[in-house]
C-alpha cells in the first residue's frame, strides 16, 4: 500500500472524488513553488502532481512549457526537485506526491539512482509521458519493484485491443487523458469522457482520474462526476504565472477542489 | 560478411525498433497506436511491388533519379591523392536528397487515407520537399519551422508558401529545429485522425529511422552500380563520406555498404566553432552522450541534468542536438567512424568546390567535402572516395556572403 492507495481507500470510504492538482517544481522559483505546494492539501488537494522541468515537453501546451522554462531559467535541477519534496514531506507525511515529467532527466541520472532518490525523498508515484508500455523495462518495472506506483496515461486513441497492455503494469490510478492533444488546450467533454471512463473501469479495479482540459470548478465537478476524480494543471500554473500572492493561488485551487468534491 | 559475431549489419532494427540500445518508441500513449499502425502499413508496403513501382516511376520522372556519380578530376588533382567521386543528389528536384524520403512517406500516407501532412524543417529543404510532393498530390501541408530559422531562411519560406503550404513559425523553447519537431509532435497528438507526420531524417520513434533509411538507401544502391560501371565490375568505394545532422543522407549512402568490410565509412558532424565544452557545435556523437528525445534513444547534446542543449552550426540543416539512432549504434560498435568539421573548414571547402568543379555545394555537404580534403592527399591514387553531395548551395549564398564580409543587395 502506498500513500496513493491509502488516499483512494479513504476517499472511497467517505464517498468522495479525488482532486489532483499539478504544479511545476521550481516555478517561478523554489521558495514560491514550495509555499504553494505546502498550501495545496489545506486547499483541498488530495494528490499532488509535481512537474519535473524538461527543456522539450512534447505533450504540454504553452502554459506548462512556459512554467518549465521559467523553472529551468531559475536554475531548477532534479536535485532541487527532490529537495522540494523532502522539504514538503517534513511537514506532511500523508499527501501523495506523483512526479510527472519526461524520461531523459531520469535516464540521465541513472534509473536505479533516481528510483532510490525518489523513494528516499518521499515520492509515491511516477508519470513519465514518453514511456509507453512498449518501454516498460526501462523504468516502469524497476520502479514498481522498488515500491513506487507507475501511473499510466490512457487516451482516446487507446482502443479496446490496446487497453489491456496499457493497464498491465499500471498501479496507483489510471490517468485518462480527456482529449487527443496537449495540456491546457481543448475543453474536456463529460458526455465523451464518461463512456470512456466506464470502458476503462470495466477492465480494471484501479481508480480512473481524468485530466487535460479542465479549468473551472464547474468542469472539475462535471468531469469528476463521471470518474473517480480529476486533475487540474494548466489553470493553476496560469495563476502562478500571473505573479499573484500564494494565498490567492491557493484560494483558486480551493474553488477547484470544492468543485471536484461536490461531485 | 560482417565481423563481431553478427551475420550482418543490415538486419536492424529489432522488433522493438532498437539498434543495440538505441532507437525505440519513446512517445506518449496518444501516439503509440499511430506509430504501431504506421509500422504495420510500412512493413506491408515494403514488400509490395506496386509500392516500389510507384516510387521508381516518380524517382525517375519527377525527381530525376538516378542522380549522377561524378568523378571530380580537378579536385582530385588539387588534393593529389585519392580519386574523389561526388554523388550528385543536389541535382534532384528541389535541390537535395530530402525528396527521396518525402516521396516514400507521402505515397504511404495516401495509401493510409491521410489527407493532412505535417513536417518539421530546419534549413527548409525538408519543408520544401514536403510542400512540393503535397502540392503534386493535392494534400494539405503544414510545416513547422523555428522562428529563428524562418528569419534566416526567408527564400525557402517563400518557396513553401508558393507551393501552397502553411508555414508555422515556432516560438516555443528557443525557436529552432528541435522546437519545430516538438510542435509538430504536438500537432500530431492533437490531429491524430487525419494527419500524417512526415519526419525529415532518420530519427524519431520506430519505424521512422528504419523507414527513412530505406527510402534514402537509393543513394548508396545507385553508387554501387554506378561505380562498377565507371571503375569496373565489382569495384567498391574504399571510403564513403557524408555530412550528418540527423543523418538521413549519410544513412542512405552508408547502408548498402555496411556489410562490405573493405568500405571505410565516415560520418561528418558539424563542429561549429570547435568541439569543446562551450557547446558551440552540433557534434552529438563526438560531444554528446546517450539520452532520450523525440521518440528515440540516441546520442544527444545535453547538460549533466539531462536537459537538452542547443546546437550551433553555420549550416541550419545540421543544427540539431541529436542524431539518428542507427548512427549511434554504428558509432558504438565501430562499423562507422565519426568526425567533426568546423564552420571555417566547411566554408573553405564550399569555395574550393565552386572554383575547381563548377559546383556550389550546400553548407551541409561542404562539411563532408572538407573532410575529404583532409584525408584525400595522404591516400594512394587508386583509393576511391565517394562523398555525398546531398544538396546545392543556392540557399546558402547569403549566409556565406555574410561570413565572407560581402554585402549583397536583397
């Protein structure tokens, strides 16, 4: 049982949907990103997705691209991202942290070393966008063996033939990508997402969380209503980018969380 | 017959799209079903005589193949050693080798029922080739090009527009070729149903590196029979030399000779201002290390934290921080050797070639030529070097003029 499994068990027991929020590590700088991160659980966030900055985020739209660039220009590194997690963990032993990013910074560090460091820092799961099931031997299998959840993306192009392959080595939860496209682009449509989530749930007992294209409390409520929860990323990152005080960013997050929890 | 216990160097990639540890399919889940479908369709087309009949017909009547294999007498005399031959792929329609591959991919796209073609381009040669073939077949064409390249390659941007393509300047990241490739992938992931991504080099997720290599291999296949025609039955080149950005013209020349151990294979990377720790070059193999980008594992220019670095070269066509995975493998197993040539050396070769042979080369093959100039003098007179003249220099005259301090009215 990881913190992710515990969190879903608790949410299920209280009949609540999960609200997952995404922020980029080191955006716009480490102190500010850390104070937003520390405030997320209080704003109603059940699971934190922490973006690992990368120069070439091929699946991300302009908002998250810019966030990664801001972080890297500020000198953000994998070491400092792990340190951010340790600093967060010093005050919160419960909220799951999922590191989300691309493979090269992990590969560059060395997979075994990265897994050990991630576990030691208090990371619970990984989402690595450019590692499909075909490349499971790279990181997915060693990470699962070491006790990290490996959360896979399922998409509208994941057909019935392919779904079992996608689910095979997935743990923690399934992240359903609501649209074909990049983060922060087209709006997720509940009438399209609902049947897809139901289709996935027929093949797995894992919770199914929907992300991409959710940016208002109303959308969070509607989409969480047809799944086990939802993820908001770009909309929060946009708030951070405006330079607003941390409390205002967290107040916005709280409205999104409340939306998801109403579902 | 190959060495190292392998029966052949020409059987790669394996089922997982790997050449040794290189290659693979490092893409998001949304794209996975698309590249698996592409692989299946390409595997079928590869053995379909009607596919190759269509290719051969267009290669001959539209592109102008076979391109000549030209013995360069004055350059040979000037260097005083090995006999230098040039494979004249700069005489192809659109002025470079790029169209060899584009034709193959677009014929495949048509067979797959795709109606919209996207491409990335650096110097604009692949963009022009793609726009050209799309115009010929009446397909919608969108070309992603770094904003910085749009500015420095204005003639090619205009050409693409004349051919009916939409050129999208890419400002994300640093606005170069790698960012153009990122945005093309973002487009593809958004428009999965009707869109075919026509990659311009031997990189990207499997099956692209193998597919592009197969289409470009026409270069080396022609060299084999053309050299035999001129030098006698069974005569192979002793050395083949080609410039490498992503490495498609080089793979095209090298591949048919991989299992001929007497053929020395040399790839020439862009050394920019010199291959050292200041990273003002694009020499992925001599100055980079293995990593994962744009769907494949290969040698990349990157920092200690796995962040991708910008390359630097006078030649926009070589300005890419990676290299095709098959080259990485050939490098590691030692079947091919890879060297680098600086901007200054390439400029010198560019000028010499014009004066001695009446051929103005593109800056990309000028790198290959510069290496030929280095090695030919010390080689015996019966040693045969074939270099790939993969593009013509018309597009580069403004860049070269600037470097030579010549003012040109535009």
